[in-house]
C-alpha cells in the first residue's frame, strides 16, 4: 500500500515494538513450566504473575485456546470471568466512603482500582500480545453475538467497547487512499467488506478504483495496518447523480477531475464487527471532504447518494396493502414519494430521531435532506429495502457543525427547499 508519511512513521514504531515482543513460539517453555490447557488456570497465571514476559506468554497462550473454543465453552469461560473477576462491591462501597472523607491521590487510586472489574485488566493484558488488538476485535465480535441471549455477559461487552473507544480514538487513525495500485490483500478486503453496493467482480472493483474520477478512502489503525476499519467510495462529478446505476456502471466516460464540482459519497462500509458501537463515519466523511477540497478547489458540492434501508419494513407496518403492491412491482410515483417523505421527516421512535438509520447518521453529522430519488437503485437489495428509492444528503462545509448542534438539540430534520415544498403539498392534501 502507498502509505503516507504518517502511516510509515506509525508502522515503523509499531514494528519496533513488535520486534521486542517475545512470541510464545520463540520462548523456551521450560522457563515457564507447563502451560495449562485449562482456561481458568491459565487466566489465574496471567492475573497473578508480575513478570512482563511471563504475562505475554500466558496471555498469548490463552488467546490461542480461546480462539479454538466453541460458543458453549467460550460462554462458560466468560461466565466464570464475570463470577470470579468482577467488581467487589463491598470493597467499592468502602473505598467510596473513604474517598468521600479524604479526597487525596491515595484514596482516588484505590477507588479507581475498586471500580474496575478485574476481567477488564485481563483484556488489557491480552491486548499487549503480538496481534492482540486484532484478536480481541474478533473475540468481542463473538461476545457481542453471545450476549444477546446471555445478559450476564452484557457488562463485559460494554467493558471491551470502552477499551476500544480509547484504543481506536480517531486521532490515532490514519487516512489512506485506496486505488488500483493498493496491494491485492487489501483490495480483497474492500470487496469482502463492501456493505452497500455489492462488488461482484474485479472488473466491478476496477471501475470504482482505477478511474481518477472514482476514489476511495479508508481509515487504518497503526496496530492493524492491513485491516481497513471503515471506507468511503467517492464519485467526482459535475452534477448530483440521481441513481446508483450511473455511478457504478463499468462502461462509462471518465471525466477530468479538475473540472469536477461535485463529490458524491455513495458507499460507506464499516469493516470490523468487533468495533460495533463506535462510529468513525462522521470523522471520515468530513476529513475526506476537506482533503478533496484542498486538492480540487473547484469542488463546492459535497453530497451523498444514500440507501433508505428501513423504508419497506416501516411501510409494511404502516400500510401493508401498499407494501404488498410495491413488492409486486406496482408503484405509483406520487404514493411512493408521499410515503418516503413522511418516513424521512417524521419519527415513530421514542427518542424522536429519524426512522431511518442512514438518515440518523447523516443528519446527525450535520447534513440536510436534499433530494429524494425514485428508481435510483434497481438492484434486488434496493427494491427490497426501499423500492428503489435513494436519497441525497447535502454537506455544506460552512454550516455542517451548526446543523449538527441544531439536530441534537431539536431533533429537527433539516431539509432543502424542494423537500419543504413537497412536504407542504402533503400537508395540504395535494400530493
């Protein structure tokens, strides 16, 4: 990959650290006795040892064993952790009372130590191993799946999430451009992780990466430099597109990017399920927009071409007959537009935020609902999710932060004049 100077610096630093990290297979096991094949005993070894090297050896051994456990055995192990390595509430109460009486450094440190479950310390020690961060991401992915039916490990999932929020702070992330010269192992991951518009072949991928007017950017973390965390695909145009078909088609005329005035964010994909609950999209879009603006000064429109993934499910509940008719291929544009506008501008949620998850994301980032496009996604997925509807959310870089604050204060959906006009027609019964 053509890493930037910043990425090269981080990679060299991490490489230096990893060279000093003693892997299990490079150490003489005689120095540590017999490594337990029992998960609990190995955990006890990790938590009781004070030596840095021995902690690394036992931690890597535990990760190896955990990765070979089926879900039943893994769940049993996690339950044991919650039981035996959780917060001691009696000590916490005592230390809280002590801190209330005498607020000094000693009492503060004792309170902090008492308030943190010991299993969280275990995860910190596992993270110190070679590839520990990447392996913990996979472990949290499994824990998140298991907690849905096992609420006793819910706190553990939340604890790992809190650690990842520190370890994957946006200030640590490195923005890299992905293009056709990027190593194949990374390109394969772009194909695999694409979550919005499926990439069906290498020709498909080439059409999105090779032309200068089609670009892709991803966030990487220095500890896992070949694993994208999130990526966004961008089309450089001289107008706002109204369908995804015209954006991703393989055979088309490439335009001179120096003449482009519009940057279209048409696909944003999160890559690591273990980071569920952490949003990088807000930071990514704004950083890419500013980067493109610096490189191409003529760009003055930054807009999405976004799916509406929750619409048809919502319509099935609100109007089953209309939903059935749409699925059957019978669609009157006025009926469709009316329902989509209601779906996007009203809320059925307790928190009064928009019904649609993509709308919540972009409006929360400070974008406005700019335009609704019918017949914009004719793929099978697009028809099932939204009856082919896609939306343009407009990012005005001058007021995006103001819109962000306003949205979270008022829950108001900021819309363009075109959407306002359509909404008035609906309210007046003219649409």
